[in-house]
């Protein structure tokens, strides 16, 4: 009886841990794509790319301009700016 408990524990514990790890990995990988419909906002997040453990590169559109930003935990810096080109 007690042996069956340990067999289930040895099978289910890694399974649940793996599912939790996989869910966190998917959430982190696809988080920038979950922005949703931004409609007619004046500021739009076009793309975000993780860079290392704490930083991201982000492209935002504001007043017809695309702005490349470096985003870390304590700082946001503008790296480059260009005209937004609409692709139909």
C-alpha cells in the first residue's frame, strides 16, 4: 500500500513540475505577442524582443514614428527613431 503511494509520487511530482516549467516558459516566450488589439491608440507596442535575463528591445509607434527602446528593470532608453511605414 505504501509502495503504491511512493510510485505515484515519483511519477506525478516530475510531471507536475515539468508542466509548471513548460507553462512559465511559454508565458515568457509569447508574452510580447499577447498585447491584443490596440485599436486607435496613439502609442502602440509593435514588437518586443527579450535580451538577456532582465532587458528587452521594444519597438513602439508614436505619432507616425517608430522608436526603438532599450528596456531594463530600472531604465528605458531611446536607441533609434524612424518613420513608420504602413504595409498593406
